[in-house]
C-alpha cells in the first residue's frame, strides 16, 4: 500500500504542529510522500523540506486556497506548485490580508453576543505568520468554556446563522486555478462532499473547474463517508479528473484522520501522482 498524504496543516495556518513536528510525525507513521497544504500560505514548505530530506520523505509543495464560488466557500488544493511564481505568492498575500480584516469582523460579531476579547484570544493561538482563521477563534471559544471541543464550536458559532459568522469574499475560482496551474502545479478540489452541492451545482462546478484547467478532486479525505468516497471516485472517472488522497490533519484531537496510512483509492481512479517521478 502506498503511504501518501497530500493534505495537512501546520502552525503556519491552523494546524497544531510546526512544519518540523508535522514531517517528523509523518515519518514516524511511515509516510513516503507528503504535501504540506497550509491555508493560503506556503511559508512552511522550506522548513518542511529540510526535515523531509533528512527523513527520506518526498515533500510536495502544496497550499489550500480559499475560494468563493456562487456565494459558497470552496477549498482548492495546489499540488506541486512553484513557490517562485509571483502571481501565486501575491494572490495568497491578498487572501491573508482579507483574513485579517475578517478576524476583526468576527470579533465584533462575537462581542455583540457578549463574548469579549476574542480577537486577542484568537491571536494567542496564531503562529508567527499571523495567519488567522476560524480555527483560532474556535480554540479561544473552547478555552473559555463556550464549547467542549473545536468540532462543537462549528455547530454553535462561526457558521451561517450562528454567533460570530461573517460572510467573506475569497479568491475567485478562476484566479485560484490559474495561479496554481500557471505555476506548473495541479489544482484539486478539496473535500468535495463538504460543500453539500446538489447534483446540478456539483456538475456545473466540476465542468467549470475542468474548463479552467483544474486537474483533480479529493476522493479520500477524512470528512468523506465510504459512500461519498465511492461517489466521488465515480465523479472523477466520469469527468476525467485525477483522484487525490489526504488526511486534512490539523492535530491530534482535532482531526478524524491521522497523517498517512489512508485507505486506498477505489479501483479505476487515476491518482493525481500517477506521472510524478518514480521515487514517489
Ligand atoms: P477559515 O478558512 O478560517 O474559514 O476556517 C476554516 C477551517 O475551520 C477549516 O480548515 C477547518 O480547519 C476548520 N473547520 C471548519 N469547519 C469545521 C468543523 N465542522 N469541525 C472542525 N473544524 C472545522
Ligand atoms: Mn483548517
Ligand atoms: Mn479545507
Ligand atoms: Mn485542509
């Protein structure tokens, strides 16, 4: 069985382990090929690569880009991206600026519900890159007794219709796909079942994504049920999209899957790594 994991997070975004600790954990779990895919930032990849080289792991340059599409938020993974491609790096920087602004709005919304000090409280969980997201607010809310764990926060706060929700405009799908693709990477729709798209919207998304140059979809991911895995394997084959697999690991206690040791792709899928070099 291939031990390959193409989706995980470090303290550069909202993971709990530093890039070094993350790669060390991947090595301990026998991962041979790892993509570090922090939200909207690639700053952990140099450190991750140094440790990966020591541990004989192939490190794939990755990122998970936040996108707005028809009023919904989608996550698009960039795999094997070029870190020197300026439009990609500038695009990510502008998304991070948007995150900072959104954090102020989230804190204002929480304030209205009597939850004080959440901006400083969330920043206490943020790494040195100062990239802030809802997970950092979630950790603050858990610490202050508003929910028992991070998963429960996302049932009571920070989502549509609940305290602390703000709508936000992320990158466009076409910008995200072209930043990735034009840098020489492959764009992959992360955790496609999470968007709860109806049949028609899903079809329209897959067609639009393909026509923009999108390469694949995640088939194996922690948030898919076995039925969803099979369903998205069929969508991948039907749409001639490559299939990817990743744990979406953020840290022990906050993730359904640990790093690596993921289920195999269903038969008939073409893996996103099918033509990567032999060492992968
Ligand atoms: P953001 O990109 O700042 O809006 O935050 C999105 C992140 O919040 C995701 O990448 C997850 O890490 C986390 N998240 C969203 N929904 C959930 C959930 N239901 N349970 C746990 N974490 C979640
Ligand atoms: Mn996350
Ligand atoms: Mn995601
Ligand atoms: Mn992720």
